[in-house]
C-alpha cells in the first residue's frame, strides 16, 4: 500500500482526494496524518512549517524522517504526537482522531499510547535507572508487566545498571534508559527527535540497534527524526521533507543511497 500520498516530488498545490485512512481508520496503521498543516506565528513572522502533509506509519515499521534544517521535521513529530496543536488537517493515533480529544484525554493518550525519546535524555537525576524507566507508568497508576520489563531491560543491556542514577551512567546508557522508558508501556508508537544527536557514533549505533531490535523483536512502531544518513540506514523506510512538504520516500534505505538522495535534493535546490 502506498502510504505517501503526494506523488513523488510533485508539490502539493492542488487539492488531493482524502486518504482512505482519513475516513476510516486502516488496520495496521499505528498513526497517520491527513492534510496536516501547521502555521507558526502571524503577520510578518508567519511561517508555514507543514503544508498538507499526509503520511501513515505502519505498525511494526521503523520510519526515519529526514530533510534540511527548518523543513518541519520536529513540527511534524510534535503534531503527530499530540504535543502541538495543528492548524488544519487531522492526526490519528490508531483509531483515535486527536481533534476529538479534550486536554485531559490528550494528556492521557500521550502518556498511555505514545513513547518519546528526545535528543536530551530527559531523565530525572534523583531517580535510579529502573525508577526512570517505570516513572510514566507509576504516574499513570499502572503496573509494568514484570516479564515485559525484564525483556526490555535486557534487550537494551541495562540489567546490571538498574540501581544507578543517570549521573553514574554514560550518555549512551542514559539514552538506553530513555529507550527502555519509551518501550515499557508498549505504546502504539514511539517518536524520537534526533535520539542519537547527543551521542558519539559508537553509542549512537548501539541505541539505533536497540531501536531496530524493538521493531524486529517486539513489533514496536518507531518514527525517528534524523539528519544522519547512517542513522536513517537503520530504518525500514525514509521519508523526505522539504519546506514543510513530503517530497519523497525510500524503502530499505542504506546510508549511501540516503546520502545520494540528499545530494540530489541539494543539487536541485541550488539549480532552482
Ligand atoms: P526541523 O526540525 O526540520 O529543523 P522545525 O519543525 O523545527 O524544523 O521548524 C520548521 C519551521 O517552523 C522553521 O522555519 C522554524 O523556524 C519554524 N518554527 C518552529 N517552531 C516554531 C515556533 N514555536 N514559533 C515560530 N516558528 C517556529
Ligand atoms: Mg528539529
């Protein structure tokens, strides 16, 4: 199924038919946007960060979002995750249309159905690794499934470090805690914004490997914003944004092919 609705590289200037998933939630789709637009500011400071972006993220798939700085990657992630209100269009998480939710329901949806991994690890320094991992579920009053917790912790290689506080862990280990924290509640989807941006390449490769394992072994759905072709090479699919629009996508990316595609965009941008 084609989940990228804009035809390859054509600008989305004309009205296009709504995607089927806009009308009926499609089985196997973890999250989707339809004609999602986001405008920041007004008047002289008005910026169209997203221009009618329609995209679906399939369950159990690892998607990387790429594009030049300022093209709208973080905005897309924030809108798709219900962190930022949209200007127009729709966002669904599973079968839930976010515009139908009030603030409290939205907070619950983010807490219960979405996992987040940010560039800054966002761990609480006074809590142990284990307490950080279970914190969102503790707040929600839910008990983590012990077997699942053990599996997640051992998958990210933290079994020996659960009693350590973030200050006693390396950057890579701290981000592994953040990965485990995102995974432990079995969210419908995990969003990561440059999750390896603060890590050296070895620690980054490890974290990317764990994210890929979570997709392969645990069936997790992951969407990751990155500017790094090597990181994108871990994904099943790369989507390319430019000036707030989806312009291309690539299945089974390799770092070399991603780099070549980015160079083509650069060349075309300079020529136009
Ligand atoms: P990326 O993550 O691809 O670098 P962003 O999504 O952060 O891009 O930003 C897209 C565009 O929206 C940029 O032009 C940016 O300056 C603008 N933008 C992002 N957030 C805000 C904001 N809170 N207020 C005003 N403009 C913003
Ligand atoms: Mg960004």
